[in-house]
C-alpha cells in the first residue's frame, strides 16, 4: 500500500476586519436621521409654545345701551322678574340659540340693555321682553295698546336726536352706548327734552366691567392656564 502522509498543517481561519470605511458610512447614515428626529421634536415644542403663549379666547359680541320708556308722563319701571333673564341665557360659548340671547336685561336694572349680536334691533329687544313698539304705537306686555292720534304722539329720541314721525325704531340696530327714549303722550318739546335727560348713560361703564356669571363682560378677559392647555391639542 502506498504510504499516506498526513499533513500537520493547520488552516488559519480568515477573519474579515471591520474596515473604517464601513463604519464611517454607517455613521453617516444614522446622523441625518437623528437630526431629523430632534428637529421634529424641537419644532413641535416650538409650535405648542407659541399656541400656549398667544392663545386668546374667541371674541364674542357683548356691548350695552341705555333706554327709558314713558306712557303719558309715567316712566315704566319693568318691575316684573320676567323682564330679566337668568345669566345662563346669555352664555356666549354656545352661540345664539334663543332670541332672548340677542338682547336682554339683568339683575333688575331697568335702564341697561345687554346686546350679544351686532345686528340686533330695538324692535327685537322689546319683543324679547314682551312689548311691541311700532311706527305709531306701543303695546305693553299685558296687551294694552297706546296708539298715536293727533296731538298724542309716539316720541322717539336716539342719542339726543328726535326721530318722532320720521323713522320707526323697529328695524333700528342697537348701537354700542346708544341712549333711547320712547315716550307716548301729548307732550311739549320741553317735556320730551326733560324725559330724554332721564335716560341713563351707564352703558360705557357696563362695557368696561364684568357682568354676572356666564354673561361675559364687554371686554376680552385673559385666558386661564386651563384654557391655554386645552388649546394646545
């Protein structure tokens, strides 16, 4: 038999080294991804911060006007509690739902009208409290009608200007700080002027103050921290 010579040579395994070029390529791949993620987070924080600092609640229309109503020289006092709306009726957060939300009175103050809609007319206000003021008549909540006839007139004065026999107030929009006099009777101009002087001029004070409960004041109030956080998302 032929002699078989066994080789004692041991094969050395080949080890593939991690070349520096490969590591650099991997690092170059990971770096833009990390920058993108960090930038995304910073951008989100910046946007939320701006929303938190700059948030202001939606502005809601709310201003005031003054008025007085006379029948044959006697001023109507509007004593019935039904003339005055509960503060919940004028909540601006839910929008205008009922006609009474557009214009009403509060807290037994019979000379101040609270207005929540820029297009509200004097006719609509009187309807809301159960009265009707037409071009030549006044109808009370009890249904009694006083109609102009001859010397007996329905006198209308707005902001010191006499509109008697000219323009009915039914479609006259209530302006901020308006002063309205409605007076039925046989009156001289001096009497009309005297009654007009009794119309209050407190609307500006109410515009600058905070009204009761949900009937928000005429000015925008600073948002609370809770409102700011709720606006973030």
